C-alpha cells in the first residue's frame, strides 16, 4: 500500500493537469471576446451601449453587437455574471482567457491554482 501511495505521489508531480496554472493579466484590447483568446495585436473595437468590446474579425464584431451573451462571462471565483468590457482578463499559457470581476477575485483564483 505504501508503495502505491509513493508511486501515486511521484506520478502526480509530473501530471501537467495537476500543475499550478500560469495566468497573466492581459490588455483588454488584445482579447477576442467571442473566441475568448488573447492575440499579440490589438483587436477590432466594438462599441455597444457606451462600452468597448473587442473581436478578431467581422463575424465576431457582429456577434458582439447583436448577442448579449457574448458580452458577458462568469467569474470563476464568485460565480457571478460579469461584463467583459469591465473585466480583469487573464490569459492561460494556451492563449485562452478567464474573466474576473475584480483584481481581488483574480488573486484568489491564482492562490487556489498554486
């Protein structure tokens, strides 16, 4: 039994799914808010109801203009719906992003993922 636990502990240290998630806050204008991916260049601004959202192409611009659900996200800590235009946005290593309602919930998420 001890051997099994030892092997499990060793294997878990090499499993990338169990590794701490690396996140980096990114500028809002570098994120396509439809595909939820970060890009190296600024995206296309879409102004809706006085707030600016960003899309990577004409289809994303149209989606952000017409679909309210594309302009909202769920904060992974609070579980609340948040406006992407006001969110703290953090990118994962794979380029996907998470939206946070505040810097505080971003920091809480980082602590949990360590």
